C-alpha cells in the first residue's frame, strides 16, 4: 500500500509534468499555429492564410484541446497535494480550474466553427474573435483558482511562502485581464503576461522539491524545530 507521502509526491510530479506539457502545447497551439495564421482586423487575409495552411490550424486546435484535458488532470493532482492543508479550499481551487477548462473548451469550439466559415471571411473572423473573448473572460475563473492555490501554498508549511505570494500576484493579473475584457471597451492590455512568474515557479517546485518533500504541515515542523527533544526530565536533588 502506498504511503501518504508517496501519494503526495506522485501527485506533485503528475501536476508538474502536466503543467510543463501544457506550457509547451499551449505555446505551440496559440503562438505557433492559431495566432500565426490570424491577421487582426483583416478577415480576408486571415481566411486566406488559414485556407492555405488548414492542417497547421487544426493541429493548433488539437493541441489546445489536449491542454484542456491536462488542465483537469492537473486540477485533480493539485487537489491531492494541497488537500492536507485545507481540503475545502483545495476542492474549491480544483473546481475553479475545471470550470475554467470547460469555458476554454467552449472558446476552442469557436476556432472549429471558424474553419467551417472560411468561405465567409467576416463570419470566420467573428468566430475567432469570439474565441479570444470567451478565453479572456474565462481567465476570471483561472485567476480565482490561482488566488486559492496561492493561499494554500502560503499556509502549507511545506512550500516557501514566496510561492504563495507569487501565485496570488499571478491570479490578480488574470483577474484584471478578465474583468478588463468585460468592463473596458477594446481592452488590449495583458497584465497576466507579466505576472505569470508564480506559475513557472510552481512547475519547478512540483517537479524538483515536491518529488522528495515529506509534506509535513508547517505548524508541526516549526514546533519540532523549536523543541527537537520533547522529553521532560525531572530535576535531580
């Protein structure tokens, strides 16, 4: 039977690998395939470029769908890692990540629709714009996920508090972008592009430190450091 520590280490590595794969696949899917074939504001050119490289566009979509699947796996793995800190908050964090994955899948479906509308470039570009809008609004859910994850990391005791702070900052960046899309006409700022450091740091911690961490709660660990020998000795004489 696998021990609790082994289970947490395996969950940590699973989450780390999943996040690393997501970073690679999302980078290729968004920047190497989909965005590379889109000319903002130029429906005719966009339709022409996608029609000239449909396989690349479809491959990009497929990569993004895999990212959604990995998102659900990562949500479950992170729940396992942080459940000992606060099971309810960890479940909420996982729920918000799964909800974001569902919203992003809806966004991706707009790219599939765009492929079927290439004969009408204006409609195709509207579908592509819908993908971007749905994705950015969905970042509100992802931002809440990172806020909760940051809280758990900060309170965990087995992870340096700076990781929790960086994750909260990343979450606030995504929240700003999501609400900016809703509240500000023609919102074009990407704060999340500058506040994502916590996500990268989390990947390295999960893969390196998490794979050999004993996952002791901070309060217990701190007490052991203050009093390494709890044995009470009666005075002599």
